C-alpha cells in the first residue's frame, strides 16, 4: 500500500481536477462506417472533451467528407470540432475557400498540417505549384484570414521522417509557432521517454506551447506496427511482447490493449502531463475505458440549438 506522501499523481489526479482529453475521428467512407462513427461520437461526447478533431485524407482526398462530418458535429452536438486541413493537392485560393467555409459554418479550431502526398506516406512530397509550401505557411494564412480561429499543429517525438536532425525538427516547429500555432499534438508513440526528451528540446528552444501527447489504443497490433513503420514511429520490443501470441484471441487482446494504454497514460500523468489527444480509429470502447480510469465521468451533453 502506498503512503499518502508517496502517492503518484496518477492515483490522486483525475479528470475532475485538471486532466483534459480530446478525440480524433476520421470521416466515414460508407453508410456502415458512418453508423460506427456516430455511435462512437455519442459514446464519447458525455466525457466532455475539450474538442474533437476530424482528419483530412492524403492529398485532400476526404475534403468533402471531412467538411460534412464537421458540419454534422456542429449541427447535432454541443462538441467543439477541429477540422484538419492540409496543403497538399490544392491551390492557395482553394485552401483559403475551405478555411472561409469552415469559419462561416462556425468552426473555430483548425489542425493545420502539411499533409501526406496523394501517393501516401513514404512518397516524395511535392508542393502544389500554386499552393502553400509548408504547414507554417498554412498556419499564417489561417491566422491572417480568421484571427478568431485557433490553430493546432503536429509534433514528432521521434522526428519527422524528412527531418535530417533535431535542429531541423525543432526549427520547423518554431516556424509554425511563430506563424500563430497555439498547440502541438504529437504523432503517436509508445515510449514515454521519447516524449519527455522531445518536450525538453522544445522548452530548451524557448517555445512556450503545449505539447499534447497523441495516444493510440492498439486495436490491432499488426496494423498499428505497420503504420508506425511508415510514419517513423518506433515499436519497442517490450511493447510488441505484450501482444505476442494474441493474433487469434480478440478478447484477451482487447484487455491487454486497455492495460497497456492505461499504463502509458498513467506514467505520463506522473510526469506532469494533463492533456491527452486520443486517436480513436472511430472506435469508442477502449478510449472510453482509458478515460474512465483517468477519472473522466459522463456528463449530460445537450444537443446544439
């Protein structure tokens, strides 16, 4: 039994006294996927997240679906949506029009990203001839056109795959902050020491911006590991060992996934982290369980007027 003096923050701090969460969804491709998405939104909404974000496909491939999902969240819930927006595959005028449409619809938060090439992660990035080159340019354009819109950006605890060194990585974040970004959300990671080291680098560079850890509950280890490899995120051997032999045991895999994710977020709370961004994969159960362990409890969320 722990003494009160030695009590860990994760055992004394909860969602009722300072912990905050946000959730990320992706726009559905089919009617069945849309039903799954909205069941997840309805399940997680009572936890009163700070915001919910909706992703934007490679090359802007989900532009209309992203806008439709964000618009429905605004119309049918009291949640605060954050729309993802990228520079890829569009002229500046086209991107500006999307920003204006979001502002007109009532969106007050955009996650501004450079974006992956239409060919997918790993392909060479080529700016659109008439578009914004980088995410810092996009941030500056959003803030210039609509100062009322909050802008979040991405961060990479293991460096972006295209960053040659840490100086390049941190300088890129600094350009985004200087352009008007007020929050950075990290690529998912599994080793909290990597996040802590990154946060220290950001602080050493004099950047005073929240670095919100992106957390992915592992619904399918094989798929997550493949995506991590493409995205430049490492999977520690000890982490992989937790899921070893569970390929055909979905029930145990779900229990292990919850335990592993809980272990990660509790350790981050003990390191002073108060904000968490969950990549939900449009599935609610695991995320809801982790949030419950963090002390989040359902509240009544009124529908939007």
